[in-house]
C-alpha cells in the first residue's frame, strides 16, 4: 500500500469510537514478534504537559548523543508528526512499509486509530534500534494502548479534569487511570500535586514498591531576578542544584514541566543514560514544541493585495497554544496576563463540543479586545453559533464568527496592528489548521 492509502485507511479508522483496553494491542504485537520488548522507555501520562516534557527530554538526550525515539499525540496537521527519531520525522516510505505490514497482519481484524499508530511507532523504533523511546499515552494510562510496556521510569504530569466520559468525573478517578502506568519497582516522577490526585499516585507507588519523586517535595525550582531559574533537588537527588537555566517558552508552567524532565534525566543516569550539566542547560534552551505556547512574528500581507505593488505588509505577532481544557486555558490566560500585560490581544478561538466551554470561555474571553470564533475541521467541533450562544451581550459585541478557519485568521490579521498579539487557542485541531496556513507543514 502507498503512503496515501495507509493515511486513508487510518482516516477510516477514525469512524470507530474510542476503545480503551490492552487486549487488541497485546495480541497484535505478539503476532509481529513483540517489537516493544527490545526497547527501553520513559512512559508519560498526565492531563497537561506530557508533550512539553517529551520535548525537553528529547532535546537533552539528543544533545548527549543518544538515538531517541519520540511518540506523541495528537498531531497538528500530518500524522507523521507523531513519530520522530532525533530531529527526523518518519518518512512516507517507512510509514507506508510498516503500515502495510500492519494491515497484512490484521487481515479482516480491526484495531483503533490510536492502536494502529502506537503499533506503527513501536515497530519503527525497534527496526531503527533507538537507544530509548519517549512514549506518551493518548488518554488515561491504565487502559491506554501504550501501556503494554515496562519502562525505566514512569512520568506523570499535572492532572486536571478532561475526558471525563472515559476517565471519570473526579480528579481522584482520573488520577487512578493515569496511575495505571505505574509498574512494580519502576521509579515514578510526578508533578500531579493536587490534593485530590497526589494521594492516589502515592498509594499506587506504595502498593507496587515504586520509588516516588514528587514536585515541591523531592525536587523544585527557584526563579532568579533576571528570569532564569535553578532546579533544586532534595535528599533523593543529593541536594543537587542545576542552573541558571533559560526557558524558551513564556508559559508560567514551563519551569514545572522542565523541572520534571530534569528529575527524570537524573534518574536515567542509573539506567545507563548519563547526561552532563551543560547538555541539560543547552538542551532546555533550544527546546521547540510547535503549537504549545508557540510565540513568533511573521510578515502579513492582506490576501486581496498579494502581488500588488502597494506595500501594506505588517509584522504581526502570534501565540499558538493548544490549550483546550480548563487547566490549560487557565494557564494560557494567566501567562497572557503576566507576560503580555499591556498588549492588545486579538483572539482566534474554536473548541470541541465535549469540552467545558463555559469555564474555558470565562477564563479567556475577558482578555481579548476582539475575538474571532471559528470551527476546526472535526466531527466533534462546536459550531461558532453554539460557542457564541454562551457569550454575554458585551462579549458578543467584541466577537465575530467565521465557519472557515482561514477566514477567521484573515479577519484577525486585518484587524491586528503591529503592537498587538494574535492568540490562537481552544483546540489542537484549530492550532494545526492555523499553523499550516502560517508556517506550512512540520514534516
């Protein structure tokens, strides 16, 4: 099968609903010789921050000379973004070859989209003989398709409300699902410190004798006056300090995520993956994680003036952030208030209908001088009409809606002045569409 045929097959699998469980994944991997058994892993679960932690780990470990495989989800605009070794995404040829083998082995059997991509990633990493795999869960942990591995270290990022229909309607229930990645005697590093989540993680670790390293307890960070920061280890890390460190993202939770990554890196030394202090500092300083609090400036020319002799170009500033649940949008809002105080903010917003729209809009709408509501290309997308129906009269006066993402972006760009900031958020589907228009494909 060709690359395009495999992608079309995957798209057809999207019609099947989400199915949590490990049986299909285990059965398939056994049929292809158990490629997952030849690999070493850091396994990551959590509500927000998994991708950011992966990006830091990949940057530092790559700088230290290791061959690092990274599996993350979802993608922004191309499915190949989910699979990376070093700086290279999986090629169309490798994707087609491994995807064809999966289809051949399955025959008339069916697996979900996420099971298919997870299997493809594990097979590619095993074939490529990577040194270590950074394996991010898709949803939850206990019944997630990635939970067929025994990692060197389990990482659990912050836990908040999301995917309640599948994971539970309390933080304790969601934490229970995330804690399902914890394995017998495998060290756990966690920033899940909420009072309803932390005891769940701790209890799971105690049950299986897994050493636990907690943010604000076994490790933390201090901010310097110049904006740099220092990682601070407790007794479990011999009181070690690392810094000064300069983060590349303006996010207020960036240091928390990077602190988690540093703790993980230090623990990896016991498993044959030593890294030097300069590699940690330099690796963090060069981290890029597209679509997650991504900040850049780009020249804009109105679409109706492209090719014209008139020079109406202007440099516009953009923040693209995939925040889509209450905790993520709250962090975006706080970051905008603190780091971009005094800037006029122009919003482009679109969300999935199954999210807590009222709470997320309450967080972000007061910050926008003008907001353009649109609809990402997904069957789960909320219509602009539905989103606007939740607005107050005052909010409606500052809003315009566009069915097409490209039209919303063009309107926001026309509206914005060079000192303004265009903020795009509410859905990774929306981020992917806007980023593709502005920057093209990642792969």
